[in-house]
């Protein structure tokens, strides 16, 4: 039986980059359009990026994932 080795650090880095890039794009869109909907989308993207740094208790306290 052979086990496949997964590079979790690489996957985490990919996730960090993807969420950060999503936030940056949303923030730029909001700054360019000055529309509240775009600002809200940027806020949601920021929150998703922050979720990567929070533990379960923090997410619940701030209304993330299971707390909403």
C-alpha cells in the first residue's frame, strides 16, 4: 500500500493567494465604482481572507461559518 504525500503548506499558500487576490480585485472594483454593493462584496472577500487566520471560537464569536 502506498500513500500519497500531500503538501499542505503548498495548498494553504494557494488558498491564501486565491483569497487575497479575490479581496484585492473586489476592493479595486469597489474603489473604482463607489457602489455600496461592490463595497459589501469587498467586505465579504476580506472576511473570507481573515477566516483563514481565525480559530473556530473566533469564527463563531464574529458570526462566521457556523455562527451565521
